[in-house]
C-alpha cells in the first residue's frame, strides 16, 4: 500500500513499497473477533505456515528480527566470554544480537562478489582464536551465504550455525530454502523486507530443543513443559509477536512466491540492460536462487550516480556505508580494529536501486535510463 494518496501524481521510484492485500483487513477483523490479540491461534498458524514454507520442523514467531536473533543465540547457549564469527557487512543488528547475548562478535571478511562471509577468512579467524562457539552468516541482499562451506567448517570445529535470513525469505541453494541449513535461522518482517508483518520476526529450526528454548525466552522464560502459567525457569523477555502482525504475515506469505518472482524479473531486466556498463551487477552463483531483497551494483562512481538518480526522483540507497566494526557503537568492542579490506571496499562502492515487486514498467525504465545516461555522459 503506497503512502501517497494519488500514485499517478507521484513519479518517484521508491526503494521499497510494501504491497498489502485487502484480505488483510478481513484477517485482522477475525483476529480481533477471536480476542487473542497478543499471541494465540493466529500466531501459531503463522508459525506453522512459515515453518512449512522453509521446510523446517519448527518456527517460533517474535516481535522483530533482532529479538529473533537474540532469543536464538540465547537458546543456543551463547554466554559471556564466548565469541561468534559474523560478517562486518550487514545491518548492525546482526552483530548487535551477539553483543546482546553477552558474547563478542568477531568479524571475518566477505567475498566481494556475493557480499557474504568468506569461508576462507572464517577459517583464518578460527585458527587465531579458541573462544569461538558459533558462526552467524548473513544472507545479504537476498542471496544465501556459502552455507555448504560454512556448515562444514562448523562441523569440523564443533560450532553452531545461526543463519541471519532477515533479508532472504525464499532464497535457496540447490533447491533447499534458507532457514534450515544451520542449527537455527532468523527472519525479519520489517516493512521493507520481501514480506512484512509491520514489525515482526521468526526463528526457524529443525532442533526441537532450540525451538522450545526460543519459545521460552520470547515469553519471559516460561518453562517449556510448564506445570503452570507462571512457572519461569530462565531470565526471558517479552519478544512475542501479536496476532495482528501474524494475520498480516499469513496474507503476505501466500504472496511471497509471486513477490520473489517479480523481484527476480526486475533483476533480470536490469542485468540485461546494465551488462555493458562499467559497473558490477549482482552475482547469482550456480545452484543459488537469489531473491533480490536488494539489487546492488558496485561502481567507483557510486556517489555521483546516486546524486543523478536522486535528481530523477529515483531512491537509491547505500547498504551499508560503514561496516559494522567501524561504527561508533563498536569502538569499545575488542574486535573493532580488524582490517577487513573487502568489506571496506564494498562499503565504498555499493549502491542499491529499487527492485521491489511494486515497480511499474516506467519505474524500471527510468532507473535503467538514468544509469545508462550517467555512464554515457562520462
Ligand atoms: C541482515 C539483518 N539482520 C537483522 C535485522 C533486524 O531485523 P529487525 O529490523 O526486524 O529487528 C535486519 C533488519 O533490517 C537485517 O537486515
């Protein structure tokens, strides 16, 4: 649903524009009539449908993607003094969740083609430290990280793998969807994501013990098989999803395949038309299914190109201009001094252009025209 009152008068091309079906109103009405607003059957139904989509045995809904990551790390027994290896090139929440769990995020560099954790650099870090308990790869921009190599490393070193799939609903590797590769995975349903619940998140897992502990952590630490409603066995939180969010999520999940197809079509349109320009377009490695949460190009002219697009009313965005370990909030983190040249290079050159499913034919034509004009006038 676009925020503008008359879309015909608005020629801007937004970086995100969630499409909400009118059936959401009916679903919300029935959730309201049912009366269980904070949790309850609507949330359980959404969990079971999302888990089925990811083909995992369990799914536990949460209030957002960050709380999903925090609760999952707690359920995986991460504690003070532990270290978890993650990427410096992500939204800050990926590493923040490790800190919230009391552990230290340790950064390994990325592969510059895929923008995801480079297993070889993870191996380098593992050789240097003996306090690492897990890996937290991020499926950035809608492309899965190198899960085979990372899971192999985790097996060798007896580590857990927690997938940050907050940007990758429906991404797959050799036919398997993200969400089931590691010990657990977390998704965000923030409005800019491939599907939304307003605010919301979910943890998917095949491990029953992890699902039970996540459900406990998100609900004030209640006993898994509690004898009574007020039997609390650990320090938990209120990270629950509301029934209203779940009602939106159930409608969005039905449309996720269509949304992702549309994103892929828009990406293919850009791939074809930008191929001969002096810039890098996104990579989709063999066997991978990219769901283009973002369509991110890379060029040394990034800032001037972004200005040109802005002049034509096209939103282009930089995800992310400052790698996590270089953020001010990380100055006191012991691993903030790491030299990670490929993450730094990505931060200096990436630019994401609109690829969302609500783009019109005109919208994507304007994006291409502006990028082509920019380079032809150089
Ligand atoms: C990679 C990644 N991890 C974690 C999060 C956190 O999700 P949320 O904003 O729902 O807390 C986001 C959301 O932007 C994200 O993109």
